[in-house]
């Protein structure tokens, strides 16, 4: 692989567990930051979706964590790391429709089990590392290639 | 057709006016947020029963033309405040999701 171009922009946000009222607004700030950096609209759109789904998972399922945004000339990366509880079967949570969302979250329109599939669909690579009792790290990479999207 | 023209034609209530001059080409009906994130298109009218804060974020991220709450559902004020701050249009339709979607479809594709 060719050497990585050094990052030009890096920012992080703490995400509190169960705080649904604030949830979603890291995603909006990420969107704003990407637009102001001149990132291509198609990439901003994909990053927004990835960030929202990752952010919601931190809020709904984790004991808190952080989101790191790294923007390089060739890619946008989003890192979601949390303090637990971890995921026992990473292949299972990647499956469309798998969800452990409680009823109160389902009533609010969460829990379709399509969050991680949406993250995969909108990134070029989604890596998930998890250890039960420790926590989960997800890294989404979105390449800034010329994109002739809709 | 613009959002404003649709509002006038159907007599919808405007709770928050974002860009009423935005062009509308279609719509999407869903209460599941991930469905909207996956399948709604830019400028779509989003017909839903959801009326909490995360709706504003999804609408903003997807560049939704207007959120239409059905059956006269009204969001709490923090939602309209946030929608105003983000420039997200929120409309209210008195009828069911089925009827609202039907009327919007007829207006867009006469
Ligand atoms: N950060 C996380 N920590 C622990 N479990 C998680 C985390 N993110 C996702 N999960 C698990 O993966 C499942 C699937 O997630 P997702 O695809 O986003 O669908 P949904 O959020 O609708 O359930 C969740 O229901 C939850 O059980
Ligand atoms: Mg999810």
C-alpha cells in the first residue's frame, strides 16, 4: 500500500450513555465540520449516516464513549469507541434485522437492526473490534474518490 | 412543485418553516429511523409518526424537504426549537399516514 497521507483535521466528541436528547447532534456537527472543510457532498452524506448510526449505538447500547473524526485528503474516518459492555458475536450484529433494542427505543423508531448494515453500506470499510466486559471499537473509512452518485 | 406549494394545495399546517421554496420530487413513509437513513432521497417529504429530537437530526442529515407528522401529532417545543435552529421544515397533517401519503402522491404525480 502507498504511504498514508497525513491527517489534516481531527476532532473528538464524548458521547454520554442513554442521553437520547443530545443524541444525533454529534452527527450534525460532523456534517457541518466536513462541509466547512470542503469535503465532497456525497462523502459528507455517507459520513453523516455512518456517524448517526454509530452515535445512536453508543447512546443506546454502551456505557459511554467517544467519536473521533479524522479527515485526510483521501479519506474520512470515524472511530466509535466505548467503555462496554462489548459485543460477544460481531458477525451476528452485522446481520440486518438483528437487534437487542428495548421496547421503549423501538417505539422511538430505533431497533430495526439496520444500523450497522447502514454503516457498512455507507463506508468503504467498517472494522469492528470488541471484547466483552471491556468495550467496542468501530472504525469506518469513507474514501474521497470521485463519486458519480445521485 | 415546492414545499410551500404543497402546503397550500393540501392545507397542511406549518409548524416550522425551513426552506419552503425547496423542490419536492417524492416522499418516504417510515417510522424506523434507519429505514429513512437508508432509503429516503434528498428533498423527500418524510411522512412519519415520530416526533422526537432525533427526527430533526435524521431530517437534517438526509436533507429532507419537509417532515410531515400525521394524525395531527404535535412535537414537544424542544423539537420545534431545534428544527428551527437547523432549518428543518415540520408540517402537520390531520389525516392518517395512508391518507396523507395518498394526497401528497396525487399532488406530486397528478
Ligand atoms: N457499541 C455497542 N456496544 C454493544 N452492543 C452494540 C453496540 N452497537 C451495537 N450493538 C448491538 O448490535 C445490535 C445491532 O445494532 P444495529 O445494527 O445498529 O441495530 P439496532 O441499533 O437497530 O439494534 C444492537 O441491537 C446491539 O445489540
Ligand atoms: Mg443501531
